[in-house]
C-alpha cells in the first residue's frame, strides 16, 4: 500500500473512531471529505439512509440490522441535521415520544418544521417522514427533551390535551388519559390558555374528559369559566367507551403503564383456560424437566450448550472437558441452581413478588459472578438504556424500572388463576427489561412458578420455536396487545 493510501486509511479510521465515540451516527455526504467517504464505503463502515445521508456501522453488521436496532437514534440525528431550524412530531409520535414509547407500529412519522417546504422523505423502503411547514412554528409551546442523548423538541402535553380532537380521543385515548392524570401537569398553563383565548368547543370537550376521569381539581375552575362565558356547546364525554377507574396524580408513564396492565387483565380474564392437573407438580417433576428446560432456554438466548454438558454440570463444576466456553457452562450452572431453588420454593407457601424476582436473578448469575467471567452489573437492575437485538421494541428508560415493577406486581393480585398470571408476568416483566442480561430467563421462571403453583404444567418453550416466540412477543409489545403473545403461549 502506497503512502497516500496509508494516510487516507489513517485519516478515515480516526474520523470513524471519533464519531462512533460521540455516538454521532448520521452524516450528510456533502459534509464528509470524499477520500474518507470512499474508504469507509470500501470497508463497509457505512449504511445509506437515502442519496444524501449515511449512517455509520461496524463492517460486519448488516445495514438493515443496524437501522432497526438504532432506529430512533438515527431518525433523530437525521432530522436534526436535515431541519436545523427546528422540527417537532405531530400525530401518534407526538404522544409516543413524550411518554418515551419508542415502539414503531406506524410506517410514517409526521413532523412540522420551520423550513418552508412540504415533502415526503423516504427513509427506508417501507418507512417515510412527512415534513410540513408550520408558519406558526415559533408560537408553538415546545419543550426540550434529551432522547438517546440527542436534543428533541416536543409539543408540551398540556397543549396536546387542550387541542385534542374527537379523533385524537379515539386514537390516542390511553395517552390522553396518561397526560390528563399526570401529577406534573401544568394546570396554570391550561387555565391561562382558556382565559386568554376563548374556544368554547375545546373548553367543553376538556371538561367532558375531566368529568369522565373523575378529575375535580382543575375541572371546577374550567366549569366556572364555562358559566362566565355562557358557553352553549354541550359538555359530552369525548371518550367513546367506559373508562376503568385509575389512580390520580401520578407521572404520565405510570398511568400509561397502568392502562396497559388493565387492558391485558381484561383480555386474559376472557380467554378459555386449560384444564388443571389433578395435583401440583412436585420437586421430582421439576427435576424431570430440568435438562430439557435448561437446554432450550439457554439456546433461545444464544448460548451454546448440549444436553450431555447439562447432565455433567448437574453433579460437577465447569470443566475444560467440554468445548463449550466457561461462560456457557456457568450460565447453565446458574440456570440449574435457579431450578433447584424453585424446587425448594415449591414445597413452601410463597408470594410471587419483586423480592422473588430479585432472588431468581441472584441465583441465576451467582456462578458467573463468583467466577468473574462476565462484566455484568452487581446491581440487580440496569443503569443504562438498552435495545433488543433484532427487535423494533425499545424497553423503558432505566430510571422508570423500580416504579414499573412496583405497578406490575401490585396488579398480580387481580389475576387469581396461575395460567393467566404466568402469561401476564412473563410478558410485562420481559417488556420492562429490568436487567442488563437474563430478562428472558427470569420471565420464563416467573411464568412457570405461577403455572405450577396453581396445578398447571411446566412449559418449556422449544428453541426450534425461537423465531415464533420473539415475533409474537415483539408484535404484542409494538401494538400494546398481549393477545399475540398469549396465543403463542397457548400454542406452545
């Protein structure tokens, strides 16, 4: 290689390293030195968004996989570069991003911009951004949030509440309930709005929503304005169906999660339950599924183990006798230790709780942590954002984990059938994704503990059905509909 090519390679790799370190993935082609971009293309360090923009990746990563795993990070960076004057989401994602719900279940993002252009931008083959000019952009009440460490401007929730149309109440009912019941809502902003600019339709609609939700704080003051203005528009409930009673004055994301839990419980209580066993499984019965369950559960999670290795580890410590890595052997040892704990638990009276989940986590990772072969946090719960490989679903921010788990285990009391409870726990626990690693295994343990505690059989999800399992889970997460996951569990 001649000196000129060596210099280009060095320059390109330094540029790449710097931008990956900054987590600056998206770049406009015209902003990059042509020699750098040519080298990065040749080494497959670049993926294309469209003809003008590229994103950075590792050479062994597929473009589609990187785009899927880092979707919102790439979209936000792209929009910040393409619309430096400013932009904000409208429609469904105006609500979703405020609640830090990063699931992708629509194929178009609508945004309003300060740039004087109306256009559709093709982001990928099946996803586009519709950008429209907002002549009143500077007058919009925007709040700044850091999403994936990138600055994003969003319409403040009070503005969305005030301007919600009947169509919004139908399509974004759960989100609007969450915002209206948010303990941090700025009631002064709402009152000032109606005092400064009269809008009888919006005032009557909001009063109707507050009445439906049993909110009597700000509603009383708005009803005074309604009388003073002598509004003739009748007050009606803008929500189409009956609303379940929810707790008042809590953060919006908790209210939104509560709605999802109640929706899932309502669905589960209506399904046909399998026939129970004549008697509960014993410790010996659990021992009978130990090898098979360890093999399939670990294989699903990407570990390389064999049933002969698992039989060996039942009575021996990890050894170089087998080709499996020490990490794989310790994972198997931890899994079987957890099963031993469940066998002891099965002979006692216990409650399925967050404390139990923490204990399962500790048992699962004890061998690996003692051997110091993994770089997993000593803390039970993760302290970082996380993405799920191959999935469009993005788990909640780590700061929310304790509050979401508290809500989840509170609602386990609403399901008195172990089969329904098992599905409920598995689905929501893995969706919260509280740990750095081991979420799938802990979720399946919780599911099976609920099953066997109410005289149902132990369920081993076979590794051959891994793709069906993950697809059903992802679809339920993206559509906030537990039915797809439930159907898979029943079929399994």
